C-alpha cells in the first residue's frame, strides 16, 4: 500500500503538485478550487450556527462573549476546513 498526501506536511495550506502514487495533478487549472470555497463556507456556517446556538441558549453567553468564541473558533478550524473542503472537491471531481 502506498502512502500519499494531498497536502504538504509542513504547511497547512500548501498542496503537493502531484500524487506520489498515481501522478494525478492536484493543480489542474487556475480557479479549480473555487467550488471548495463553497464547501468550506457550508461547513463553517454549520459549525458557527451550532456553536452560537449552544453558547447563547444552553450556556447563556452574552452576545459579546459569543462573538469572541466564534472568532476564536474561526481561527482554530480554518486549517481543518481548508484541507477537508479541497479534499472533498477533489473527490467530487474525480
């Protein structure tokens, strides 16, 4: 079994040029990952709405504290949603 990775190990956003196993091109054309932006938006919106709902209704945070929590959450999940959305877009396209 071959190990391959879409993303560079040392950078959260840098992608490898090609698959080390099948030589598939991960950068076929400029603007290719525009669809991944919509996937990332959907994932982030779902996480933010769920977090805001829990923070304000269950934990009874104020609006200011909820926005602070959402800002911190945005910074924490950015690398994860970027990688997941681009990988999903590659899977949808192939």
